[in-house]
């Protein structure tokens, strides 16, 4: 695995969230969607609303739920 592979994955993630971003009318849910996808791809011990929210820097899990 090289830095080029990782950069390519980041570009693919940005493409995915960009392509599906039209599903959200407001920019806030669009940003949370991108953070949600990023959290799912992160190496977290557990993946639930709280851990994904903490990974995204949110105070509570409300936005991820």
C-alpha cells in the first residue's frame, strides 16, 4: 500500500459523496453524509452512532442517527 493508493481512495470517496450529494437539499446533511461514509471506512473498534459522531467531531450522536 502506497501513499498514491491512499490518495486514490480519498479521491474515490470524494467522488462517491459528490455523486450522491444531490440527494440532500441542504449542505449540512450533505456534509454529515460525507463524514458518515468517512467514519464507516475508518478503522474504528466499533461502528455505531456514537463512535461515528466522535470520529467526525460531533458532541452528540444526534446528527449521525
